[in-house]
């Protein structure tokens, strides 16, 4: 963790720029036209997927009603949540593609270092925490700048993916996307992979077991439409990261 803290300290000016950019980005009020709740994310390679799927299975043994990680609940590292005008999605894809072309993100080595959880609608939503890096912070800044003019202040449940089996979008999910900028950027950026839901007492025991650090890479970057609990439900556009 010491190395991560030193990296963040050396990148303080970058994080300050993110916060200033987020605060200064003027976006329209709630759109009267259709909006989509998006997640611009990194798709992790097999090392992370194995750990995430194994942890998700444990959580579902404790809370079977929780979501299973699968093709419609994709394990991921969120870079940016936003409500955007649906008609502007193609513009967002173009902007994201331009940013990605300037990055060497396939070379990034990310470190997972602990389990964590937070309480959400009476349950614990758990994840694997990832050390923030200047590369991740820079990528987030560029995405904020690109997507900001195409964003709206807030959206409703209609902006998310729902199904007959999972028809609800809770208010905590809507609020999280609404406030992601500026509350989850800059010094508050907390990269992670969400692994599922469980009861708090079980999660406390899981955290007490400790965690074996590991490193992993990303194999893709994508734009997803979000579902309940911030899950990545529908892939809208994706890019493979070339080695």
C-alpha cells in the first residue's frame, strides 16, 4: 500500500484537475428525452475473473437471492458512471474510442489488495478493491471531459436495464449514478470489482479471513448500460485492448 500512496501523492495535481474538471463541467438538467445510465469500464483478464467468480459463489451461498456474475452481470472495473442522452450514444462511443487510441492500457498492471463491502438497501454489497494508479486517474479525467457535455444531471429507473426476473431499480442505484461525478472521482476514486451481495455478518467474517494480493491486466474497455446495484447488464460498445 505504501507504493500506491506514493503514486497517488505524486499524482495529486492530476486528481485536483479531475475534481476541478468535474465541478466545472456544465451539463443540462434532467432530460425530457430518453436517457441511458452508462458505465465506462475496463474488462479484466482471467486472473481477476477467476477470483471474482469464486467470491461471488461464496456470497450466493450466504444470500441466494443475490445476483450471479455472468454475461449480463459482467465483472468490471468502473471508470465512469453517467446518465447520458440516449440519442448521443454514438457520439460517446466515438469520443471513448479516440481516448482509448491514445492510451497503452493493455500494459497496465493493476493490483487487487483486499475485500470490502458497503451497506446498500439493507444488504452488504461486496467487492475486490484495486489500488488506484495515475493511469486510471488520467483515464477517468479524460472520460469525464469527453462525456460531460453529453450528460444530464439525473435520470430515472427507465434509464437502466430491467427484466421480468429483475424488474426493480432501487433508489440507491439511481442516486449513486447521479452523484458519481463529483463524489467518486479524483481523490475519492475507488477502483474495484463488485462481486455480489450478502448479509453483513457473513461479510465481516470474510474480511477477517484476510486477502492474498494479486495483479491482473485489462483485456478490453467497454460502455455498458447499468442495472440494479450498479451491475454491468448490457454491453453497448466494446474495444479490445491490443498488446
